[in-house]
C-alpha cells in the first residue's frame, strides 16, 4: 500500500510537471526505483505510465501539424518511429548495472536541455543552417534517445529544427508533441510485448499522472512562467545531483 501511495503521489507530481514545463520523468523514474522496481524496468514502466498524457497533448495540437522547413512530416515521423524502436530494443538489452551507471549522465543531458536547450537552439540558429537530409539523420538519433530514455527530447527537437525552420518556435509545438509521442508509442509497444512493465506500480503512476496533468494545466494558467521554470530546474538539478552521488560516491 505504501508503494502504491508513493507511486501515485509521484505520478501526480510528474503529470503536473509535464503539463507545466516538462521533466516529469525526473520524478516518476526515481520514485519507481525507490519503490523497489529494477532501474531498467522502472524506466520502461515510467514511459508507459506517462505515455497517455503525451498522447493527449499530441491530439490537442493536431490542427497545427505540418512540415518542418522543407522536410515533410511523414519523413520525420518515419525516422522517429525507426529510432524509437531501436532505442527501446537497446534499453531492453541493457543490464540493470549498466543502466544504473549511465542513468546519472542521461539525467544530466536532460537537465542541460531543460535549462539551456532554447538558448543553445537560438545561438545555433543565429549562426548555422542545417540541410534537410541531415535533419532526418538527427531526427533518427533523437528517436533512439526518445525510445531509450527520452528526457527533454522534445526540447532537443525544437533546438535542432530551429536550424532549418525560420518560423516562431511555438509553431513547432504541434510536430514536436506528435513525434515525441511517436517515439514513445513504439517504445511502449516494445516494452509491453517484452513483458518489461511492472503493472501495479505503472497503473498507480498513470492514475496520478492523469490527475496531476489536469491540475497542472489549471495551475499553469495562473502561476508566473518564471516561477514554474525555476521550480522545475531546481527539482531536476537536485535529482540529477542525487543520482550522481548515489551512483559514484555512496
């Protein structure tokens, strides 16, 4: 019962974070590990639990779907699906020990993307442009990352697309949510088919994430964006540091 309460509460916080600024997996994954779920299975279960919320966001943005620069959305979708499947298979073949060792670094990459992704994207955008063919190769790589771990992958996509598309970056939210959901879709199917999901904890996390996502959307309408961002970055930084300490110094 204590485990279910913990995972439900973590899901509520994770769902609210995803609705407000992203980074929900920073809460859901550690909570599942704390509940006794092995690291790889905790990652697969976290992905499955947070998936419906991402899918709902993609549906909400459906009217804004379209190509990114000169690259058709279908081509980006195909690259993302292929990459997501590769990433999911890689995760399923990763031992718990190896994933435990690499997890702090994955959290660090996601933290940097959350903190500086937009600024890095704007800086690159002011200096370089990327060829449409290269976009598909990078999109495949991001799909692999999304299927394997996925933290802040949407922000990474936006930063990369900014080198190709001159539109206001807010207009890229529709394809971003669709393609993040695409990578997660194939990953979720692979994880379920492989029997790599701890369903009791996953369902409790999913229920909490649904409630948190609904509440987070209402909070987001009232809370100052700067405060939301600051709280999110403080939380993700603290969790990343804690995992580094636990993995390498304890």
